[in-house]
C-alpha cells in the first residue's frame, strides 16, 4: 500500500473511532436513562441519594451538551444520537 494511502486510511480510522456526539459522564447517562423512563427530579434524587439541586445541575448539563431546552427534546436527541437504547 502506498504511504500516502496508508496515512489517509489511518486518519480515517482514527476519525471514525472518535465519539460523534457529546461525551456524557456516567452520572449524566444515569440521569438521562431515568429521565427517559419518565422519572421526576425528586424521584431521581431519591433513587440516587442526591439532593434535587444536584440532579437539576446534571439535567442542565445534559441540556447543554445535547443542545436542547427540555426533557422531551433531551430524550429525542439522545435517541437520535444513539445515547439511549
């Protein structure tokens, strides 16, 4: 294989291996999963043994990373990006 072609192929493989969407923390993914099944902020807080204000912070960061402004849009966008099963 020609060196130029090998270099191009290697670059393409690296590019495709990079995440295509936002990188969510494990906690953000957990909160997103709970939002997707319809749990409220107080319910999520109780289940995770965290303050509701902490859950609100996670939700706000999710909205920023997904570039949305509400729960339904967050779930829809996460599904579109393959972040939810």
